[in-house]
C-alpha cells in the first residue's frame, strides 16, 4: 500500500496552491509552508511557472486536488467516479457523497482525529469502532444509522487534543456528534452544499468525460 510522507504533504499543498489540511494543527500554525513561502509550486521551476494552463490542465488539477484532500489513489478515485455514474442523480454530487461517506472522512469530520491521514492510522490500528465493533478498513462506506467511536485507549491518550474538544467545533449536519462519548452517528446522507473544500466537481466530470 502506498503512502504519503509528512514532508511530501506540504509539497502537495504548495502544488495545489491552497491548504489541503493534511497535517492537522500544523496547517493552522505559522509552520505551514504556505504561510512562509506562499502558494509557490515545489521544485526549482516553481517560481518561474507563469504559463496559462490549458483546459485539460485545469481539469487535471481539480481531480488531483480532490484525490489529495481525501487521500485516495488514482485507481480508487476512478472507481468512485464510475460508481457515481451508475447512481441516480448528478454524477458530481454522487461522487462527493461517496467520498464523504468514507469511514476515515467521517472520523475526521466528527472531530475524532486531527486529519484524514491520522484517521486512517487510527482505523488501521484497530482503534475505531463502527456499531460497537472494530473496523480497520478506512474506505468502508457508512450507512445512515451507523455509529462511529474511538476505542477507550485512544480516548484516554488523546482526548485533550482532539478537535471535538474545541468549544467552537461544529460537525456537518449529517453527523450527530456526542462529545462526552467521543462518538458520532450518521443521521442522513452528506449534503453537497455543506462542503467547503473548494473542489469543483464539474471539472472532475469533464476530466473523466474526455
């Protein structure tokens, strides 16, 4: 299984020209390279890049940005798109709903981890419970009515630094977060209008429709 190292994550943000929030609290601190270097693409030619992107280049960047935000590899992302096409409704909306319903994303959006990559690690190490049972597959698709929670061991160790403890933390409407139990329940399907990650799904649909 491929993985992205910590140093490479900052390069991904610089390449996309915006914060992807791949490192949790570090992305909000002055240590973030975008705060120090600005949105300059990595590499020796990053500063000199001033050519006008093509339509294909714009579509590609939208697809790459979505992949990197959700921490998904190319084949898996294409599989999500193909599945979205088979569902009723708009392809772009279906795609975003499928991505949002991933277990690792739900853990992150519930405030039970600092980032999606951190959520993946918790899941793979068996520290996440779904409906009271350990589930170690980050890509698992949650259904309405499912309950997710952290194991007591992780709660005891990291409860003071989890976003769920922040007074101003707010989970999306499709997740009912119970702060005292460090758990959340899926009450509905995700709403596309609530997403604030800056992903242009129309460009992704155009990319795969070439």
